C-alpha cells in the first residue's frame, strides 16, 4: 500500500496547467519545426513560422500560447495499491485547476450552457479516473480549446464497413473540421468499443501521441494510412492549403459488439497543450 495525499495531486494538477498554458511539449515544438522544412505552400510556411515563433515567445513572456486557454481536462490512472488521504479527490483536483487559471490570469472559458453565463473560474475541470495495477498515480492533463473540441466526432459505422470506410470517415471528419479547428492537427482515433468508451479511448490515443508505449502493428498500419490520407487532402496549416494538415496521429482498436462499429475521432489543434506526471 502507498499513501498519496490528494492535496499533492491537486498541486501537481495546478503546476501542470501552469506549464501547459505557456510551454509546448518538446515533441510538439519539434513537429512544428520539422513541418516547416516539409511545407512548400508559402502561406502554409508563413503560418508554421509564426507557430514556431509563438512557441518561443510564450514561455519567455508568460503570454499564453493561445487566447483560448481551454477546458481543463484531466485523466488519472490510480494504482490499486494506492491509498488516497485528505480532502475528496475531485475537490483537490478542481481546486488545483482553478488555482492555475486564477494565478496565471488565464482566460476563464466555462459557462452555463443555456444562459451562457461565465462561471468565472474555468470550473469544472473534466476528470476521468481509471484504476490500474500497481502503486503509482499517473496524472495527465490536456488544455483543450473549444475550436478543435467542437470538431471531434463519434460516429456509428455499419458493422461491416471495413478498413477503407473507416479511413474515409476519419478523413471526412478531419476535412470538415477544416480551419475551424486550427490545423495542423494532432488526432486520436478509436475504432470499436461502445458509445460510452469510444470517445475516452480516442482521447487516450491523442494523449499517447507524446508517449513511448508502442501501438499494435494493426494500429500503426492504420495510423500510417490515415496520416498520409489526411495530409493528402491539401488542407494545410490553418486551412490555407499545403502538405501539412496533421502533425501526428494515433489509433486504438478495441473489440466491438457484433452489431456495432463505433468510431471516435478526437481532434486537437496545433496548440497541443498537454502534460503528465507520475507520483
Ligand atoms: S482551436 Fe486551438 S489554436 Fe485554435 S483557437 Fe482554439 S485553442 Fe487556439
């Protein structure tokens, strides 16, 4: 058994959001730099140059990477040997996220959905918890802008649709997202599961783009084909046309009901602000 205090979890959440608002993960910065070498469209290159500049200016000036400082999303993997002590976990997490947005004067983006009244502190953060073997606690955070989150989709394909139809559906969803979701994108795709599990798996696929655990051969082959197909659409940086429409993409495949083929596509803009820490 291992004792972890929920206040510490909340503090880690706060620190992660304080970092992600201003500092892109190294892989994202290097993806943008590499994209600039490959992009041939003048407008596309101009966009990528500004994105690289932006990623350098933000940490130095503490001006956020984007004006949309996002919905705070958190995924916890809690080892089953962990004993949590202190205030309720959700309370500590929410306090951590609230504190980051308050301390750094990040835009508060949550509102009541019908009156549209701003809630004033960016709460509530979205929290998913998963129990895993072991005695560690993994915190992943994602700062998700509204523009790209609006363009994520869950569709129910014909059960026998097959690989080509899956590729077409993903390309259609990404193409429809277009400039509204600020390409070039990062994309998490989940094939299979259920109405409940597919979006969660697609978000995990998105988060795992920055991690080293390998996909299966089938997942990698599908990811490779999707990556090529999306870049061949010509959407380009910010939708101005070009070769670079997606910076990276990951697929997860999981069993489905015999009558179902859920497909979830989680699109994240070029401002892929995420972080993780293991306690
Ligand atoms: S989609 Fe991303 S880059 Fe575009 S405005 Fe929203 S957070 Fe910013």
